[in-house]
């Protein structure tokens, strides 16, 4: 009999605590959504704007230069930067091909549209794939540049170099510093 009453009291206490917790969460949420100041405090202090799941397309003279998607973006107006988490970028080349690039993080400089990405940078075209730690995009020169070691691989070759520069207008890629690689005997020019 005593055990039964003890179990009933414990269960009743759990139900009361669950209801009280739900009420506290509900009231807190309503207060926060009705007070924009409280929501802004949750966003980074230095951020002017915080966005989740963004998409952006850069065009010049009616021609698409690149398309970007990211998990999140933080706009820092004073620094003229947009900090990206999980950028996924597609650069459009003049020959009709494109470079599809992914990285862990990135930064767009809003005053110049320059872009830097880092953290397991991986990119591919229809012919090959390259990997590096960091990569810069210069919109004035329409170039992708990696100043960290790069590994380029295709169907029948692998190439490693200290730096790489890819011109998106001419589709010419230059490798410099400690360039070495292997080419399969099936490789055709």
C-alpha cells in the first residue's frame, strides 16, 4: 500500500514538473518572439545580419559569373565582409564548363566581390577534380588561386603542386612549385 502511494506521488510530481517546464518554455518563447531586442541579442554582437541557408548569384553585364549557396552567412558591415559556413559555389566558365566548389567556411568581401574559402576545399570540372586547404577568387581577373598545396586528379593522371592559378575565361590552369605527378599510359591529349 505504501509503495503504491509512493509511486503515485512520484508520477504526479513528474507530471507537474513536465507541465511547469512546458509552461516556462512557452512563455519564454512568446516573450522572445514579441521582443526583437531579445532576438538581436542572440545574434553575434558584431554581426549586422545573420542568415541561414542563403543563395546568391553574381552577374556582370548580364552574364552569370557564379552562384553560391551556404548553410549560413553573417554580414559584418564595418569589415565589409560576409562570413559563410559551408559554402557551395559554382563558377561559370566562358567555354560553357563550370567549376563546382565546396569548403567548410568562406568569406566574401562585399566591396570587391572577392571570395576566400578554406577547410577541405574540393572542386571539380567535367574533366578533373582538385583539392586544397584554401582558395581565393579574384573577380577582376576571373581567377581561382590556391597558395596552399594542390592535388589535381583526372581519369588517367594525378598532379601535385605548391600553388595553382586557374583562369576562368581562358580555361588555362598554371601549377607552380614542386610540381610532380603520374600519368597513365592511357592518357590522350
